[in-house]
C-alpha cells in the first residue's frame, strides 16, 4: 500500500497508473464500515484504487465543525490495510499533509451546481455543495479515475456530483454504494462519534420515521398514500429537531410526478446540545396511481 | 472547411482529430481583423484549428446587449475562408444552432474564479466572468485543444481564463494575441458597430489616455511617476464617462509593487446615448524605483 501526502508525488505516481481500471474513493477520514464498503466495491470493480483522506475546509461553513471533525489517520490506515487483505498493493492512499496540496496557493476557482443544490441539505448549508463539487473535481483531475465511489447516505451529494460530471462531460462513472447501518438502524457516520448513548437512542427517530414512510409507500400507491403522508410530514416537521423530511423523485430530486419510478425519502435531524445534525435516506420504488 | 452546428456532430468529429496540434479560437462572431489575427496565430502554431462562433448568453447580464449583439454568420464564414487561404481544410467552424448545443437541457453547473474577477470589468459586470469561464470550459472539454487563443483587448478575460486553467489543472496553453486597432487608434471590437462617426471620435479619449500614461511610465520610474499619475487618474475619473481606469501588475492584476515588471493600463469608457461601453489596455514594462 502506497501512502502519499504531497500533491506533486501524487501527480508523478498517477502518471504510471492506468486510467482504464482505476477507482477513486474520496473520504474525509475517520473511516468506518461505510467507507470500507466503498473500498470493497472499488476493489471489486477496479485493478487499482486511490482512497483519499482530506477534511475539505471548503465544504464547511464558518459555524460548522471543521476544527473538531474527527481526524484518525493511523487508525484509518490500519483499517484500509485490514480491508485490503492481499490487495494492499493495489491501493494508493492520498492523505494530503496540508490544504495547499489540494488547493495550491492562490487557488480561486469554484465549481458549483445550481437547482439541485438548493433543497434538502442545501437549504441549511447553502455553500456546502460548491465546496464538495470543487474538491471532488480537483481529485478527479489529479487522479483521473474511471470510476468514483460515494455512499448513498449522502444521497444529495451523489446527485450533485453526478450532475457536475454530466454537465462538465467528465468521463467518470459515478457509483453509489448502499448505506451501512449500526444494528440499531442508525446509519454509520463519523459525526455519530459526537453522540452519547442517550443521544444515539434519540437519533433513531430519524431512521424509524424513514421506515414508516417506506412501508406506507411500499403498500400504497403515491396517490393513495397522499393524505396519510401529508399528515406524517406535517406532524414530524412541527418538531424543531427536524431540519427537513422530504420525499422526492430519486433521479431528479424534483417533486414526485407520474413519471417517478423511485423516490428518496430523505431526512436531517438535530440531536443533542451541540447539536449534531445527522442525515439518512431510503430509496423505494413507487407506483404513482 | 468544415462547418458544424450540432454538439453531437462536434463530439464525433473531434474523436478523429489529434489533440496534440489542435488550436481553439473561441469567438462570439461578427468577426473583424482582431479575430482574424487570432485565427492566423492559431494556424501558424497548429495543424488544425477549431473556431467557434457562439454568442454566449451566460456572459451577458439582464440589462446588457445580448439580443442586439451583432450576428453575421455568412460574412463570418467568408472572412474565415479568406484568411485561411489554402489552409481552409485545416479549419473546423463550430457555430451551434442553439444554446442547447453548448448547454444541454438541464445544464446547471457554473465555473467561477474569485479575486481577479472582482476588479476592473468585474465591478460593473459582476456575473460576466463566471459566464465566460463556464462557456470556455465547455468548449475546452468538447474540443480538447492543445492551445487556445484570446485577444489582449479583453485582458482581464485572458487572466481569468489562465487562472481557471491553472486551478483546474487543464493542460491547455492559453495564448494572448496583441490588440488590432483602427488607423485612428481605436481598438477593434464588434461593439464599435454601435458607434456613429462622431461617437468614434469621442471614443478616442480611451486609447489616447492610455497612451499618455504609457509614455509617462516609459520615461519615468513608477515612484517618480507617482504624483503625476495620481493627478491624471483623479482628473480622468472625475469624468463620469469613465467606468474605470487602472494600472495594475499585468501578471497578477494586483496593485503594483517592487516585484512588478510590467503593468497593464486598463480602461473602460462609456460613449453615446445607448451608451456603448468600450474597453482597451496597454502593456508597458516598468522600473519600480
């Protein structure tokens, strides 16, 4: 396993790597089983994989948790090795030693997507996705992968990256890997580390609510579920702990209509004093009427 | 000479074209001798050249001249053929038949550069350069040239595109081609077509002022010229016809300092009732003290 901390070393290394069967797994580190399933998917599909660990300042706003975001580089490397098994030689880990390894001094360019970024998480995090698309684009051009792997947990993020890749004619296959959950049902997230056991209990309100809606939509048409769905949404959102709870066409992130084949049920929920904002979603196929 | 009006035809054609010696000349049409000198430079350096003609709506704000911007496709093609001479077979003209050939339906991505775009023309045209970088990036990825040619007249534009290319690791050589002027000294521009003969006379205030400053800086150090320069700037800018007149480090577009080797003297000037906003600039090497 090769570990690279400098931009120039990465650029030189990538010259020797074939683009054809290269996978990219971009992460912010503090790796958990969700990240490992991205790595496993990538190793399964690709001859070589670059996993990046970079807490990207551009995707945090001033009032967010950039400074306290968990950083565990040694544990991360151990986990990667363990997951890799006899494929360790096929993995390059890029963990830039500073922000200038990703954004050289004077870097001043932003790549942003409008429309799809203005709902769900984009409402309370209006600058977040431009930070995401800018860093992902940088990693794409530095690494030039054939495929890139993202977790379904950040569902809107995958949609935004897919849109950027389409609009900018990037020849990269964007792969979505299913959510990994704790036994309790809580979706894995590095930010779960901010939660006490009691808060984790409370956090289960999020996946539980998504499941209730999922069942409703599994056993009813969209039209038939309508009244009950509105009731659930209304009563849920009257609780200020919910940042949002929404059901959208999973392809377009637009409102559901007769052409919708699958919806994403997406929620964001505040837990604890800090507070910690957690997100989760479920995909479910629907029949409209 | 091949003329392409559809995105898909362009993409297919470019598959057969070698990137190594391909030049791109992006224009908004209504071609004049300034554009022809871009084409000549490109033909001189490259085996093949793509010249694009596209009035890019994204770089016009709502109160600007998008609808009246001169469109002269047949004359443009004639001029290109005339300039090309026996090299006509080496030229591909991309004149998209509609905006969706450049921006497919649902296109929602913006590439923007901060800092350098916030001065000079950026002050009165705050959304202009994001429109420019977004369209230029689209043309870059569709056409994949080794070199791209821009006129020095839009000096800030070249600096912004250079910055984007650097930040986004685009492997494209950005070439600047000197300004072509009418005999009177007025820099060629499609927008000169908006001016009456009397207005063209008045417009000469712009190049004349730039020349005065150029002389001052040619025969004095920056420090020695200081007092007189400030006087010129102050008295000039008290005339509301001037949008700006500024002297900046030509490399960084920052204020001149001891490291500055060359300055750009850049001005924008309103002429006539419409009014028409014309721009011009001169590059001059300086000694600081």
